[in-house]
C-alpha cells in the first residue's frame, strides 16, 4: 500500500514532520486536568475521573456509518463517514441524539480504544465515503488526534469534518489547525439565558462565537470542488427554534457582519420536540412556516453565498434512532 502524501490531505504533512504526534501527546497531557472544552472541569480523565461529559480516557463511539442525510457538500453521492461520539458537553433539552448524548451509563459499553477509532476511520474510507465526519467530538479531541496518528500510516487520506455544537475551547481548536478540512459548527443561540435554560451552556454565545471565528481563521469560507463536495472551509448550521428561542436574527447578522457571508450556511427547519422538550410549553410545537420564511429572507439580504435550506415537512425526516445500525436509514 502506498503511503498517502500531503497532496491527499493536509494532515499528512503534520504526520510526516512529527508535529501530529507532538499535538497528540500535548492534548493527552491536558486530560490529566481536563480543560479540553470550556467547562474546564479540571478532573483527571487519565485516572478515570469524570467531569461534566462523563467521559474518561478512552473514546466512546456510539455508532459509525456512511450517512447520506447531511448537507449535500458533506454527504455528496457516496455518503459522509460519520462517527457519532457518545456523551456530550451540553444538555440540550430537545436533543435529537439524546439516546447517545445524555444517557452516559448506557454509553459505557461503547468505550473503544484509540486503535479501534483508527480502524473505524479506515473502514469508512474503504466504503468510499467522501470524508470522516466527527459528530460531537469536542470532549474527545485528544483521542481523535491520537487515532489519526495511527490511521495515517495505514493509509487514511480523506478530509476530516469537525461537526460540533461549538462549545469548544479555542486552545483545543488551535491544535486542530491543518488537521480539519471542513468545520461544521452549530450556532445555537444568541441569548445566554436561553442557552443556559435549554442547553445548560453558560456563556454559550461568547464561547461559540470565539470558536467559530477561530474555525474561520483556520479554514476560511466554504469551498466546494468536483461534484459540489466540500473541500475546505466553514459551514455553519443554525436550527430555527419555535418562538425565536434561538435568536435567529441576531445569529445570522453576527455571522455575516463579524465573520463573513462567505461561510456556508445551513438554515434548518427540522426542529421536532423530543427528549425533555415536553417539559417546556414553548418548545412543544414545530417552527411556523412564517418564522422560517422570515429567516430565509434575512439570509438573502445578508448575501450569504452558499446556503442550504430544508423543506417545512422535514421535522420527522431527520429524527435518528440509535438502536439501529444505521440511525438515519428511514
Ligand atoms: S471535555 Fe469533559 S471533562 Fe473536559 S472540560 Fe469538557 S466537560 Fe469537562
């Protein structure tokens, strides 16, 4: 087998120079007093102590598969090689992935080694997926970088997508510079009170905005290549919530004015009440057509160049079931 070259993926150069291994070691050391995400729990994950994300030394992979339901530049024709990490550093009351993100005891059986994680990436590449798509990776960045360091000499060469809730630490993101080709961050809220109430995410808007700026500094606007597949850049997701809970107008204006309208924008209408949303009367409906159309109008006014939108009948279409081998199959 031929060793991939830097022309295949930017991270190969980091591997060849030894920089990737250095970063893996640096990140692993930080697990001893964990400050990998803004929660800054300071627990020793290497010794089995658990912080807010209930995740120790080993990665937890709830599911991995080729996924055809992401935005077209991510899924393409051959699917995106999604790796769904178990547990999360947020507690969104309406999380559609709550089976794997918030039931940490059930996730214990999904603990794997970094070697297994490297295997999963290689299997997804063998399936001809366009990319490796790390879903909710914020609390497992050190484990991912170590796995990447093992997968490259075994032939991994496809681009990496970092698919995040954006509650990320800028120091951790800086370690991913030159590794991640496509950043796929959420911009969930404009208002910190709502972020705290519905996701237990204190200071979300500051942390997410800092993180998205760092991603843009690294990867720039969204660039697509042959077949419309994302080659590099930032593609921001914004889920419109009922009753303007997400602060859609402020989120979009900030993104265009303080980052760039060159970022890709995925404006999502798929909100569907699930998990603990039923305890909040304001979250029990779906997004009204008028709310979504108003947001679409603003997207046009702000001049976003690459936008991805959803039909208004989408809320049920995108609901996964992680008890199935392919959670999004239906
Ligand atoms: S990654 Fe987990 S343990 Fe570390 S700071 Fe974040 S929530 Fe806490």
